[in-house]
C-alpha cells in the first residue's frame, strides 16, 4: 500500500480551511469478523491515509482521535483539556453529531 501514497492526502481533520497535507502512512482498522471460523478474519479493513503530524499525534500521549465509522468525520481531543480521562490513541465511533443523532457504540484497539 505504501507505494500508492504519492497521490494521497491526509484523511483526518486539520481544522477549518486547512490545506491538504500529503500522506505519509496509513491508519488501518480491521472491521467486522466472521463467527465460527478457526481463526477470526476481518471482513474488511478501514484504511485512512495520514500525514506526518497526525502520525506523530497518533503515537504520542497528548491527543486522542475520535473517528466515525458512519461518515468518516474525525476530531482530535487534547487529553490534558478533556473532561474524560482518555488512554487510547483512537476511539472508533458508530455515529457522531455530524451524521446521526443516534450513538451506536464506541470501539477501541490498542
């Protein structure tokens, strides 16, 4: 996949009016599993191109990314300013204020 990065831009939120940032890597999240198989395999993978600053934020301890499965919206939460105590780098949401009024769940992976 890395060979395809030459034309990719970051798929995460950089704020209103921010220019496109060239992608450096991918954030990959396995989605869905088939029951009853000997080894669980993801039904598909969610692949999001990320730039260098986002990649560094995802591996540091200052930020948590909230990413909606439904619409692809993303928001960064500064852990030091948050009301909640976040310990995961990415929280995957099923529904968000941008796409639905129904919260369908919260998922994380380490």
